[in-house]
C-alpha cells in the first residue's frame, strides 16, 4: 500500500513555510499541520498547555517537546490527516524528529520528503516584521503581499486582520537563534535518510510555489 504523503517544511521564521503549506493544501489536497497555529490556539483557549507555552513563545524560544508532541499527536488522531500532511514548523528538535519517526513507524509510515526552504537570515527580520493574517488564516505582508483591495482579504472578503505578538524584530532574532541551534541540524538528519530536498526560497512566492509543486508531484504521486 502506498502511504499518504508526509511532507516536512524546514526553514527559519519568515522562510515562507506557512504560506507555501497553504498553497500545497490547495494544489494537492493535503492537510497543513502547523504546531505554531496549534500552540496559538491552545494559548487563546487558555488550556493548561497554552498557559505553559505562552511566555516561552513570546520570548521566541522553543516550547518543550512534551507539550508540542502532545498537541501534535492529538491533531494527528483526526481523520482528515489520512489525506496526507504538510508539517509546518515541526519537527524543530532532534527529539521531535525521532518522536515523529516513531509515531509514523507505528502506523507503518515514514517521512516522504523534508524540504528545506533556504533563505538569508537578515532578510527574514524584514519579512517577519511586516506580516499579518486575516482571521481566515490567509497571510499578507506590508511590502510583499498586499490584498488586491486594501483592507479586504482576497480569500474570504473578511476585514479583520491580526499580527502575531512574536513577529517583532527583537523576538525574530531570538527565533532565528533557536532555529540555527536546534532545528537546522535536522537538515543533515533528513539528508542522511535520503529524503531531503533544498530549494532557494528567496524569490517570488509564485515561483517557489511552482518549484515546490514539482517536488511534491514527484514524491507524492
Ligand atoms: P511558528 O508559528 O512555527 O513560527 O511558531 C511560533 C512559536 O511557537 C515558536 O517560536 C515556538 O515558540 C513555538 N513552536 C511552534 N512549533 C514548535 C515546535 N515544533 N517546537 C517547539 N516550539 C514550537
């Protein structure tokens, strides 16, 4: 039996993981699983996990593997993930990568591809500082991706937008450090498993979408 695709998007904050994951959802009918979104929902709902995660997220540091794994396992128990998933922002540590392998192995599955979005750190500070999101989840940027009609979401017509508490220059630098210290080593980890793809993610969103689409079509067919 061929398994549904399990794709991982690796890259620092601002690399475009969320934007591209949403496009892959549209293009391939896959499900985006963002641990950042799941954690923000837990914070907003005031759950025990959310209470513990809040200050850590605001400081730009990584939430504990235990909390992140519990939240992810919960989400992966839902039936829609059978369509195939794009992991956005997970795994972020060696421990999370090992736990993911074990979770997939239990279901007779493995990672289909880990795609590293390669970018320049300095550009990420500007990218992250200017971004905002519609209540429907569609992402925008003050400079790089404005809605066609100012103040109105292209996707849903909504007019309520928000900015993340951790999308400021100071916190982004902390998040970049966490990425290099704890997450970047996963590039070699997936390289060793023969499932790594690297793409230049400094270009236009539409061009990166095409490049990613070609890779995903190749591995998810
Ligand atoms: P993101 O939306 O992926 O940029 O994540 C926002 C914040 O949530 C991060 O800076 C971390 O504090 C936390 N977070 C998200 N995913 C993880 C993860 N896999 N492991 C640890 N912390 C995470």
